[in-house]
C-alpha cells in the first residue's frame, strides 16, 4: 500500500492508543476479531475489515470518524477511510 497523507491524517495532533487489546463491540456480542484498529477521533478500539463484523469501518462511516490507527503491537500506521489514505508514523 502506498503511503499517502491526506488532510484528515495531517490534522491529527495527538495519537490515541488502545485502552485494551480487544474489540469493544465484539466483546458486547460475544464475537471474535482478527486485528484491531483505534479510532483517532474518539479512541474506540474496534475490529478490522478482515474480522467478521468489521466494526472499525462501520464506526468510521456511521460516526464520521475518518482515521484509525492499527492497534496491533509493532504496527505503526494510520488509515483514512474517507480518502483511502495510508501513512506510517
């Protein structure tokens, strides 16, 4: 994936980190996840699009929260759902 820094990513002042290594919504419904993403608007940690429920992208669309960061240990990247932009940090 080519790194592209969009206006949404550029506007971030401080990165939010996951409060726990779990999808908040999957825990509520007893489901499982593959990888986790942390919303950079509200700090919610949710599952990726490879997970059955795709909570991170659903949250981004429903709440108009465009940027998520990988919540996986050792991964340092951001993704903007609106602009389909990716940036490492």
